[in-house]
C-alpha cells in the first residue's frame, strides 16, 4: 500500500494524538477521581484533534478565500 504525503501526515498526527491520549489517560487516572468514560473520551478527543491537525495542516491557503496560511498556524 502506497501512502501519499497527506495520508502520512494524518497517520502521524493520529499516532501522536493516540500517544498523548494514552499518556493523559494514565496520568489523570492515577491523580484524579474522574470516571473511566470521561478518561476514554479524553483519549478519543486527542486522537480526533491529532487527525484534525494532520488534515488542516496540509492546506497552504484557505480554500474559499485564497489567503495564504502562515506556517505557525498550519501546525
């Protein structure tokens, strides 16, 4: 299977989001009295946020406006 640069970026961002979500799950489960469902939701949120950063960081201009997006904002 050949991964395009776009798919590689999304996969890397999702992997980093998963790692941060798992790390947050273990840190917060040992220090706070939060429910397990909340912690799993937080881990899922990090994976989703990683995917959004990977997808949105691919664009170099705003699709409808044509304005270039600065590198520091793209992610």
